[in-house]
C-alpha cells in the first residue's frame, strides 16, 4: 500500500495513508512525496489524490473565474468578462495596421524620388569604389613585378650553376687528357682507374646539368606567363 509524505508550512511530515491525508485537508499545490518516489510533486499531479483537495473547482465551472459567496451562503458566481475589452483591442489592432500601411506607402514614394543627399552619397560611394579598384590594381602590379624579378633571379642563379658545371666538366675532360698521356711512374691499372673515376665525375656533372636545364626551361615559361600579364 502506498504511503505519502507532505510538506506544510515548510515542514515535511508523514508517512500518511490516503485516509490520513483526507483529514489533513491538503491543497492542490501541496508538495507530496510517495514512498516509491524520491522527489515531490504537487498533489494535483497524483491521480489518486484528486478527491482530497479542499480548494478544488466544482464540476461544470472548470476554466471559469469564480468568486466565493459570503461565509455561510456557499454561493459561487461566475464572473463575466466585459466584452468591450475585445472591441477595444480590435480597434487598436486596426489602427496599428492602418498606420503600418500608410508609413509603408510613404516610404516607398520617398524612395522613388532620390534626394540630392542620396545622389551625393552615390557619387561618393562610386569614387570610393574607384579608389579601391586603383589601389588593388596598383598592389597587383607591384606583386606581379616582384614575382617577375624573383623569377628572373631564379633563372640567373640556374644559369650561373650551369656555367659552373660546364667549367667543371671541361676541367674533368682536361684531366682525362692528362691521364691518357704516358707517365713513367704510373701503371696501366692505375691509369684505367683514374680514367674511370673521371668518367664518373663527368657523368654526374652531365646529370646535374640536365636537371638544371629542365628547371631553367620551366622557370622561363613561368616568366613568360608573368610578363604577358603586365599591362
């Protein structure tokens, strides 16, 4: 069987049975704990307590505002809501709608006739946009110029590396020519080893030169594309 705890005047008491709660004359909003619930609920949310409230509304008057009669007569009279309030609200709403339509039309007419101030603002805005466009064009031109200079510097560096590789290759070939000449204190085996070493050096130089030539070709194509963008 369920048992209940209640809180009245800030004090929690219980447990009580349904019959004991009936004698307590609890109200609809009295906090109630059921023994199987850890939290309290207003009494009207517990279905089994609906017939215990001392302030419940009589059947047939739900949703109406009522006033109690004087003590002893038990009279309950419905309070009539005055209809003129709704009429007044309707009038206010109609006025608000009419004013909104009027101001909307007035604003539309004003927008159709640009004033001198509006024309001036448009001219100022146009001048500002033109100035911004000029600044952007100048900035882009400077950036393009810097990219072209950078690409030219890259090509110059690559060409300098190519010249150095060619000089090193020429030196290696001269060294091979010296090795091929007869030498009193150099054996044939040593001579062949030295020639093989110089050939490997020349091969490495040729490989590096080929790679750099490719880089020069790509950089030159990029430079040509950038130069074509100049006004």
